[in-house]
């Protein structure tokens, strides 16, 4: 707009410089047609002529500094607001005397109202405001929907964790997404399952220990009362009752010792005496000690020892305890057939394998085989005897000596245990007492 009216002012100046009367009429016509006002001033700043709708008495746009610039040959452009608040673009330019373009003693001011431009700008501003408000509300709606979509699984997880915290361990999340939210939900489900497993194991532990303690105590109390009150008919019957009391006392002592041993291992308070040991001699000793049990059940015990089995670093007494516990478990759950012990080595490890033809273990129960008081045949636990801690103790002792134990089994066919110990590198030189 400023450029357009600057060009128009230059055109009007040229028309005013012609001094032609027709040009004066044309100037007035152009001013009216262009909806502008023209003020002619002298070099002293006095208004000499006026054309247009602007109030001729309003000379507030004429400033001495601008007049000086105009009559020195410069063009001035500025914005002006009249006393009524109307805004104008003002252009001032000197009128040449003749074709020589010398500066005369008169000049021309052109005032163009900015009302239409202001209205257009106001309309655009209102449109932008409305568009901005609409865009904000639309964005707010999208944000609300997105927040609902994103926060819903988080709220579900919050509710689930609160339920888990108060003991509802069967709570599960059904979020199936493959992003971080889905992974977090899966982790919460795993946590709930682990806690439920821990709670079940703990309850089962207390139930089992109560049962295991109550049974021998009941026997001790009952048969001690029979002997004390002399409720037997013969010395043979008395000796029989005393034998039962002795057996149950030994069983109770073994249970307490096993619990104490397992507790020490879990707390890291057990110490091992490491030395170079011969697994072949330890295996032979363990087999000799179990021969009477094998013969008593009418089983066939086979032992195969490889040649040149290297020495390994370990605790000899604890290693024998491992082998005896494993053999005892194999004999206990085998009613007929064979128990086979084999020892062999390769470049990396020494492996002892104990295989039986016993009742076997269901595949879904294998992960829990080394839990405390775990029994495959729970309904016949008294028949098979034992404390239910032998495998747990063996597993802890194997782990403490840097070994591994693997199990495979088929129900009704038998079970195989492979106990592996590394030859070098991974075994520590010393174990400190915890």
C-alpha cells in the first residue's frame, strides 16, 4: 500500500508541476476517484490548498522536520492517526517549479486512509484467532483421545500392581502390544507369577515341614507312652517299639540337620575346603555305602568309571554327600531294575551320570525337582521316605563348587541325572566363610 501511494504521489506531483488548469481538475478528479486527500503546503508549512474527504482543519500530520526534508528534495512516508482515531498513510513530496526539476516553494501531502486494510487485517486476525482456537480445541481433543489410549494400559497396570501389592497374586494383564507398554505388562505378569509361585512354595514349605515334624513326633510320643505305661505284652514287642522310637528320632535328627544345612547354604554361610580330589575314588566310596540299600531292595547296581579321570578342585566330603544324596534318591524311587553310575571326562569337564529305571518324573514337574520338600509321588511320600531335601542340598552344593546338574526323565521308564564339573578356569581357589 505504501509503495502504491508513493507512486501515486509522484504522479500527482508531476501533474501539479505542469501548472495546467486542466491538470488541476484532473488532480482533483484522481484524488476523489482514488479516495485520497491532498494537501498543498508552502515551504513554511502552511496549507495553501486541499482536496479530498479529510478534515481540512487537521494539520497535525505536518511536522517541521518533515517539511525541511521535503523541501530539501527528500520524500517522507509515515503513518498518521487523526484526532478521531482514523489511521492514514502519509506521503510528502516537493513540487518542482518546472521541467528543470528544481525544488519550488510548494509541496504536496497525500493522505490515504488505511481503513480497508485495517478491516482486512482485522478479518484475517479474527479468522486466525478462530482457526487457532479451533486448532487448539481439535488438538486438545486429539490429545485427550491419545491420552486415553496411552494411559488406559498404564491405569490397568496401576490397578494390577495395587491388587498384587495387597495379595491378589492371580491378577493378570491382558495387554498384548509389542512395544514398551506390552513388555512392561509382560514383566508385571511374570512378577505376579513369581510371587504366586513364591507364596505357594512358602505355604507348601510350612505345610511340609509341619507334616514332616509332626509325623515322627507323633510316633515318638505314642510309642514312648506305650513303653512308659508298659502297654506291651512281651519283651520282643517292647524292643520293637523302642526300635521305632529310635528310627523316628534318627529321622527327626536327619530332617533338622538337612534343614540347618540348607539354610546355611542359602544364606551363604557354608564353607568349603577346596583341594585336588579324585572323583573316581569318591564315586566308589559313595557306591560302597549304598550297596546295602540296593541289595535290600533287590536292585542291580552298575558302576562304570572311565580311565584317566583328571583331578578337579572341590570339597571331597561335600562331593561325597552330593553323590550319596543322588544315589539315595535313585534307589528310593526305583522298585525294580537297575541303578547305573558312570563317570567320564572330556577336554572341558568331568561328568558323573546316575540313571535309574524308577517311576520317572512328569515333564511339567522337572523345573520344580530341586525345590525343598518336592516329591514326585506326593500321595506315597511315607512309602518312599526321605526328607524331601536331598536334591535341594545336592543342587546347592553343586552350584557352590561351580558345577551344573541336568535332568531328563520319562514317566514309568526312569530318570537320568548328569552332574558336570569344569576342569579349570571357573572354579575358585578359595571359598571364604560367609
